[in-house]
């Protein structure tokens, strides 16, 4: 009985949350789409970015990011479902706060190629691509 109560409480909390969150994937990101080209991402201060891949059937995740010299980077690892979708279509969107930014993922380094990044991960720069 206690497990059922915990399950129901968990589902209630999650249904009130906008996914992706807590390591769970979501669907299409909602928010105001920023139509201007972003050339410097130094303004972002969120701890995580929400990334939407597979535009035809949106799949979104919350993950860490790096801003270096004004450029926005993510570092997917092999075996991630969202990374497989990213490789199929490099047109993605990111959300910081309530704003969504269309971007193109550009592979800039394979594992071990770039200094200052995790040597076991691929490195993608997210270039702004206004709609």
C-alpha cells in the first residue's frame, strides 16, 4: 500500500512539472522563440540547458553546457538516446528560462581532441540559427 501511495505522489508531482526534468526526457519545448541570431552566449546563467532534438517528433532533455569565449557547447556521450537523434538531424532548439533558441549543432571535436573538455565525449558547438 505504501508503494502505491509513493507512486501516486510521484506521478502527481511529475505531471505538474514541465519535462524534461529530473533526468526524465520530455517532448516539444514551450516558450517564446527568439528570432534574432545570438553571437555571444555569455548572457546565459542557468545551471542547465534544455535541449530539443528530432524536430519531426520532438524529444527533449536537460543537460549541462559550457559557454567558452561566447560560444555555447554541449558534450554528448555515446549511448544516449538523444545523441542518436542529434546525429540524425543537427537542427535543434535550446531553452534557457522561458526563451527558446533555434540552433544548429556543429561537431567541433571527437573524444580526446579538444583541450579543456571531457576527453571521453564528443563536443558540439550550438550555433544560433534564427527562424
